[in-house]
């Protein structure tokens, strides 16, 4: 079972914005970088693997109805 993270609202909002941009075909470098910076900071602060945090964040935003 994947690890469940307690993501802060601002990080969820960043990923939601990025997902919306991806779906619209207009993801910006700035949005993508902001998400990556947030993921890296969250992972470092909580002692988690960055990749696992990124996958968990995507799952939380993109598949919220399944959670």
C-alpha cells in the first residue's frame, strides 16, 4: 500500500494548478518548478523520499475521488 502523506493546502493547490495546466496543454515552466520546489521542501522537511512524495501528491490531486 502506498504511503499516505498529510500534504499542506498550498502544495495541493500548486499540484492542482499544474494538473489543470497539463490538461489544458499549457503547463508553464514556472508552475512545474514551483511544484518541484514544494515537493523537494516537503520531502526534506519530513524525511521522505522526494519521488514517493511526488507520486503521492499526484495521486492525491489527480485521483482524489478514489481516495
